[in-house]
C-alpha cells in the first residue's frame, strides 16, 4: 500500500491529461431565454412582443421603441432562487441556491422629428441565468461511477486506474454495492450589451433593430463520493471510499441581432385600442473557451483498521491535449420567431405571445476538438432535441385613471408555458411560470414596479453514463426524478425626462 501512495503522488506531480466534457446541453444552455427584463414585463408573463415600449422593447420587440415620446432611464434588480427536490435510489434530497443580479440598466432617447418617430436606446440586460443545484444520495446495488471514468488505451488519463481501482487490464475493481452521495452546483449567466433603434415608416407602423454583444461565464462544480457498504463485494477487498471532484469553467463571448415590427390600431377617436407585433431573433454566434478538470481520491483499509491509507490522482486538463491551450469551440443558436398582440383601454390591458424555435438547428463548429467529436455532438443535437412553441399571456389593470391622477397604481398578473426542447420529454418537463406584481406611476415621470415570479418543472440528470470495458458492459445511473422550483423577485425603477 505504501508503494501505491508514492507512485500516485509522483504521477499527480508529473502528469496532466485530457478528456472531453462537452454535451448537447452546452449548446442548449446558450440558447435559453432570460427570466425577463423588468418587473412589469415579468409580472405580465413576458408577453411583450405586441406591447413593449421604452427600454423593455430593446429585448422583446425593438419596434416598440418608436412609441417613446420622452427620454428614459431604466434600472432593475432581481433576487433569484432555485430549489431542486431530487429522488435518487429511493432517497429524496433537496438543495437550493440563490443570487442577486442587476437585470437592466438603460437609456432611451427619442430624436425630435417633424413626423413619426425615431428613437435609440443603449444599455445592459442580464440574459440567461445558469444558477442551479442538485443533491443525490442513496445505496446503489447495481452500478458505480468508477467504470464510467475508464479511458481506453491511456492509463494516464484514467482516474480509476491511477488510484488503483482498476487492474492492470483496466477492468474496474468496484462496479456496484456502494453508498453514493453527490452535490452539483451550476452558476453564471449571459450579459447582453444592447444598442437599438426604431422608426415609424408609416402612420402607426414601426420597425426596429437591436444589436447585442454577449459576454458571460458558466461554472460547474461537482463532488461525488462512493463508499463501501456492509456485504459489498469488490475486486479489491480493502476498498473503502472514492471521491471524485469535477470543475468546468467556461468564458463566453458572441453577438446576435433582433428585428421587429409593430402596428397600432386606433378607434374613431384616435385612441390606440390594439397592437400587433412580430420579432425575429437571429441566431447567436458564440465562442466558448472551456477549462475542465477532475480529481480522484481512493481510500483503502489495511489489517481491518478503518481506512488509514489514501491515494489520489488529479488532473486539470486543457481538453485539447497535454500540454496545450484550453478547448475552444463555437456554438450557433437557432432563429426564434415571436408574434404578439395586446389590446384594451387605459384602465385594462391584455397581451399574449407565441414564440417558435427549432432546437435541432443548434450547431457546434470551429473547435480544436477532433472533427469526429464535433460531428458526433451535432448528431446528438439532431436526435435529442425538437422544436418548441412557447405561450405567454399577461393582464394589467390601472386602479386610477391615468388621465386624471398624478399617482396611478397598477396590478398585474401573467403566466407562461415553455415546452421542453428534448424530443422525448412530456408536459411535466415543460417550464411553467406564474407571476404577479404592482406598479406605481408618480407625477407622470417616475415609475416603480415590483414583481414576483414562480416557476416549476420536472427534469432528470445523468449522474454518470454506462460504458463497455474489455467487452463487458456496465450500466450508468440517472436521477429518477427532479422537481425544480424557481422564484424571482424583481424591482424596477424608471425615470422619464
């Protein structure tokens, strides 16, 4: 056993090795929508394609900017919480995360015109948020994570081999009968740096365009532990415990654009009674720089004493070879098409949206990974994903007449239904959101809005895949069910000047 310790320490100091940690989910994550721009939009279910005006329009439908008649400063803040109740191997486990972000900072400026309108806007919006957590634990009589770490033909890249949990032919010595526990934390998100303009090209008909520079990051951290249990049978009877630590850090840059139009319908008195809008969100072109690392530690017993010896092997691989630069690859997200309508009076306003996305158009490219890996990823995208149609709706009620009151309170409610992009998922995996909020317009120049959004859906996660070693198959393990709930508190401030 002492030879094990010395040999493992020398390898830990001398070697770095490479593996690939990319999955179709890496592309899907980059195409997800944000939880919303402002408290008003979120409280109305983000059904804003046919309604958005002011800085909100930059995100939802830039043509709505043309409705602005005053300059505007906008600011928003949110507190986002995520809770995951996971059922794994007959055991229920719960884990939560939360964070606070600035959702938007923006300026809107309408240029003086003789007819119609020309408006520009600049600012920041928090895009997709990657915050989540998962905890699993339970006794597994059927499988182990150790075979999944097998690296064919390269023992230096095989964590299980390097910590003496495989024999000389790389056959795993632990394959089942283990108590498993693990925690996974994901964080990060996308930042949108926006420039937008809109113009009236005819009476009550507007066009708009938003250009968006994207920056962001993604962090993944997992600790997974397997321990020997009473009655367990192992290829090495002195096995006591194995701990695997994985880290993945991604830097993200890119850009996209959004084009929209808006038509306003008026009654005989000239009042706007309805709006019809449409927007095309062009593909995002993103470059990801990815650094992934893993460490494994195995602990063994000797002479019946409880686990006095341990051996470990760690690697912080570049993923493009050892040594070498970090992995880089490009992701192109699909087009998104949205249509929305809104209507009502100054006291009661309703809105509804639909949005279509074909997720099979996600694409990996321009990578320092082998071409076969990229081809396989794109093939998995086509097989795993499908198209989706999202539905959103909202209602806003003014509790005072805006024409006669210096302070106007608003009550808002909304909801959205976002089907899962995975081809085999059912309705339970769709993301459902309900929201509500209050707003106050003061002196016709200051607007303060509050919103609360609650979301829930089911999902499952692959904890580790199955594999085949020397013509012997070993099964993998996924969670049986995860019930995710998401809470979002938002505060928005707007000043018209």
